[in-house]
C-alpha cells in the first residue's frame, strides 16, 4: 500500500505541474489573433512602432485592440513572430494535454489496484496483485524458484468469485485487475451482461445469460455485488452501469482491468454485503466458462 500511495502522490504532483503549465499556454489564441490582425493591416503599419491599435474584426462590437510590437522588426516580421509564438504554445499545450491524460489514466489504474488491495480476501489475491504490479514495472519480478515452473503457471490463472443468483444465473466477480481482465476478455461472451460501479474503482461483474433473458431480481443482485465490490461499498446507494459484454472494449495498450463501454444503462444499487452471504457461493474459478 505504501508503494501505491507513493506512486499516486507522484502522479498527483505531476498533474498539478501540468495544470500550471497549461494555464501558462492559455493565451495561445491571443497570439494567433495578433498575427492575423497585423497581417490584415500591413498596409497601414510602419516599422519602428512600439504598438499597433487595430480594429478586432472577430469581435461583434468591433472593439479596438492594442498589439505590442518589436520596433526592430517590420510589421510582417512582427506578424510572423506572433504566429510562431502561437504555434509553439499550441504544440506545447497539446504535448501537456497528452502527458496529463496519460498521468490521469495511470492514476485511475493505481486507484483500481489500491481498491483491489483493500478488498483482497486472502494471500492468493494479494499475490495476484503483486504479480500484476511486477508485470507493470512497479515491483521487481521475483526470481523463479527451481522446480516450481508448473506451480507458477497454475497460479497465473486468476480465480474470480462465482455466485448463483436466486434465479439460478451464474454471476462472476473480479476482485482485482487480473481477475477483471480474465472475466471480461476470457469468460464473458457477447450476450452476457457486464456490470461495473459507475466512475469509481471496482470489480467487473458478469452475469452468464446462456442465451436467456435475465430477470430483474438477478440484475439487482448482480448490481448490488458490483456496488459492494467497489470503492463505494460503504455508501448507501451506488450507481452501477450495465451493458452487454459485446459493448465493452479494451483499448490497445490499456493497463490491466481498464476498459471502455457504451450502450449502458444505470441501476441504483445498495451494496449487497449481506445479500452476498445469502447467495449460493461457489469456489473461486466457477465451473462454467461458457
């Protein structure tokens, strides 16, 4: 957990720096405007002027705007200088936005991992998370033990939770990113129902439909489980999105457990801690993978 908190603090600091730098590039459009107004008025300007007061054609009120000039440059050279400033600021802003987007994605990923650590029910789940962090470069890869190759290979198969709803539908729950990837990418079929607490870290939940229509009671139970196995488990009500698995996609290069989805509906669910105990629990890695 210390490692995760340290990495998350590092990313939050980065995002603060990016935000400040982005604020500094906010005036880029002003440079473009200056360049265009100077270009449109070259015939009226002479070299040596410290400023040009020009009508702003882009303003409905046709207000006049004062543009600082370098007296050592011609009006055309001043216009080109502003276009260069605009281009540089625009390119800098685009680069900063890309860096900030990557930092936000990584922070969201680490928040998912942290939630998984907090929800881990045993050593095996923590081992899966450690393995994932090693694969993502946050921890050193452990040296393989002699003669343990087969055992290690067997441990690489994630073991998500499996429940049977009161209507007899199988529900799978991933409690970390490796389990989430395994469920969504390997276990679920196109017409299975995929659920996830909206906008917060949490489990991927799959209802195996087997081609049948899912009753409201099963959907409510699965939504309650998605709410419980999420960062919102201590809330009274959690919005849970659900859609068919065929509408869930993993972007190229995305980190474990990270997906995008559409065609979703939302159900307001109470975290089903007590309900989970009443459902028919099966051993991790349920028997039907469709």
